[in-house]
C-alpha cells in the first residue's frame, strides 16, 4: 500500500457553509463598490447637463433682452449688451446713430421680434418691421455671441441693423415725392391748393397758412421718418409746417441694401387735409390786433378738443413777461397747497410792504382772495409768492407748461421761468415780472386748463370732435376755485372789457400788464436820477432837471395781456373756448388786450366753437 497518493480530506459541512458566507460577502462588497462609482458618474453627468442648461439660459436671456430693447428702440441699452470686441469697433453714440438711422431710412413705424431660436453658437431671431412707405419687411436676423454662459454678449455687425441686410451692405433709399395735399379750413374752405398754394380766402390764408421751403435742421428727423428727403419742398412756417405729416402724402421710391433693391413703393398724394382753423375767427383776430403798435400774438383754443381755431402774430414764438396773467399760476399753487381759499381775507394796501412793489397806479386794494384777484392786487400776490417760495412756484409753472415744448405744436418757444428760482425772486416772479416770460399760446393754455377742470388739453391743428389728450395740472376743486376768481375779474374787476355780450354766456379770465420799464414808485425815481447823473457833464454844477421817465403816457413801458375763456358753465353742448392775447408795448391788459379777447371770443362762440 506504500507509495500510493494520499486522498484529500473532504471539507466538513461547517467549512462549506463558511466558504459560502465569505463568497456572498465578497459579492456584496463588490456590488456596493460598483454602485457608488455609478452614482458618482451619474451625478457628474447631471451636474454637467444642468450647468450647460444654465449657460444656455443665460445666453438666451442676453439675446432676448437685446431684441426687446431693439423693439423699444432703446439703442443705448442694446449697446451695453455688445461684447468687448464689438464695443471696440463702434462707439455708443455711433451705434445709436446707425441703428436709429437705419430704421429711419426704412421709414419704420414699428419693429417686433419673435422667439429666438438656437442656431450654432448664436441665435436666429424672426424680425418684422412695419414701414410707412415700403410696407412690411420680414426676415431672420442671426445674432452671434461672444463668450458663453453668464459672460455671453452680442457679437454685433452692421448687417444686424435690419432683416435682409448682408455683410458689407448699407441701407439707402431713393425717394419720389407726390404732389402736396390741399389744405382746408374746418368748414371746407380752401386755404392752400396746388403747386402755387392757391386759396379761396387769400387774405385770411395769408395770416396763417405759412410758406414752403427746404426743411430746417429741427424738422429733418421727423420728416425723414416719414420718408421725406432732405432736399424736398415742405412747410416751413404756419399751418403748412404744423401739418407737414398729413400734407406730404406717402413718398414712393426704392429701398436698397447695397446694390440690391429690397422694396419698392409708388408715391401717393394725401387726401385733402381739413384743419381745425375757423376763417371767421382768424379774421376777427387779425382785425382786432390790426391797430397794435408793436408785436402781437393771439391763440384761440377749444378747451375740450384742443383744436386751434385761430392764431395770429407771434402766437407761439414771441416771448414777453406775462405780468399778472402769472397770478393764475400763483393762485393755483396757493389754493393747491391750502395757503389760501377763495374767502381768505387780506389787508387793503397800496403796496406790498417790505417788497417795494406798488399796486397799479398806487391803487388801494385787498379783501378776499376773490376780490384781490379781480383787482390784481400786487400787495397780496407779491407776499403770496414769497410764501410759496421759488421751488414751489417753478413746480406749478412747469405743471402748466413752462420750461418745455408744447406737445402738438412744432417750433414753439417755451414759456420760461428760471429753475432753480431763488426765493428772493419768487415775489416778483409771482406777478409775472423778473425773468419770467410767456407766449400767447401759453397764456391761452392757462385758461384752457381751468376751463377743462384742471386738465390741460393737447393742442391740435386738425379738425376733430374727440376730447383732446390731457394731463392733470391742478385738482378739479382747485380749478373750480380758479373759475370763481377768474369770473370775478370779468364781472367786477380789471377785465370787464373782455366780457362776451352773448345771451347765457359768462366769461372768466385774467388781465396782465407787464412793466418793461419802471413806471412809478421809488425804483422809477431812482432810475430817473441815475440817468440824469449819467447825462450831466462833470463840470456843470447846475443843469435843467430832465423830464421824468415815470408814468406810461405813450403805453410803451408796458406789455398788455389777456387770458380768458367762455362760457364758464357749459350750456347746450357749447365747448369752452380759451384765448391768449399779447400786445407788446401797449398800455394795460384791461384797456387794450381785453377788448381783443371780447371781439374774438364773440365770433368763436357764435360759430359754436367750430
């Protein structure tokens, strides 16, 4: 038996069990390890996907903001979203000029954009441009990006200024102008027709139609948006200028991207344009102002519709100190701020004590605010201006329209009051002196605002029956109080000669007399003494006393104003008609401007306000 191999020992049942347990444990450990690896890998993938999605969202946000600003024509905002390379290529002012100029060349009236769609490293954006001349331009503008994620910005080039442009192309247009449309009065009377602008009422038309010529630099931007070239013949004054947009018609021509024509249009003459002008009211204004020795201005407005029924002279260009018509502004501020009511009582004085300002002709006046306003008491309104202070007086004046262009009127000279206004100048500014100046248009708008319940109408030179766009100037309660004050001016105060003599019609208003040179008081005497001293040679010990410049015998030391409206209370559908009257170097408002207001308002009201 020796020499035979030994047989291996068979493991016991317990050893078999332990081996199985160890193998199972090893499998479990291996399973756990691979699962952890898989989880880590999966998490990393998820994080990468989320990061990529956030980056894409940030990039899309930049593009959406950029095109949203494009639609709003916020070109300065668009430039801020350009990448650094693009900013180096074009300055912000040049970018704004180019983007705005491109839309202007296309005569764009609106630009809208669709949903940006990812396209390679950038986005494709659907763009629709509606134009006045060339219809609707549609296309897709590629918007490439510089950078990525939160750092992404627009990689701008000139071709992105309008859909359809290609690299290196610039947008240009050639223009053909149609014949100018006929200009009519509100009743259909021809004011200007044909190439020679013939009129059925040449005398009246000569007062208001204006002339044609080459556009001024101020008018060019608006005309260019209409498709009108810089060398076209357009209205340069009067109604022709105010209504250029309606009278020029629709130009024709071609829109070109480089050498390519991308749109064509035929020129179309506009239909006859019916203006807001009433020839009878124009005639009345011209006749009433015919005897004025110096500059004049008249504006007649429908306070509800904003229609300009008539104008004359330097209606919205000639500036003069407004005198006591400024007390409409001062009283409005005092009532709004509850510094005064219609029943507040003031001492009866001949001058504003402590301010060196007399009442007109040294008159003794005062009493209630209504009485003081009716008699135009400087002794009340100079101290009231001091109480209001410069800042508040400017605020109220600007609410009425001072220091800004008048919406709806092209080329007006804004009424002005210094801003900031020193408190030391508030007392005299409150009575329309110092450096305050106004036009007949602004003075008419003072009355139109009160007549319209504290809402200032936007003037229009087109016939309409719709209420004018308005803006709130004072509360309706303040306007009601002002109607009481202004009614008293006509019924018992300085403006009696402006009262309209028509059944059932009441008139309200405010006279104004602005001193161009001192006419009374210590200041006048001091000026006279200074002039005498300047004129007297040093070696003359006695000289005849020169005549005093005090007084106003020839009327040239004062400018006359009238701001008025009628009726005060609407009856039978009659719209209130407001008027502003200026007569430079022509005595006092109650004596010379008030009769003009009466004559013109009477004609306007007899016509039913148009």
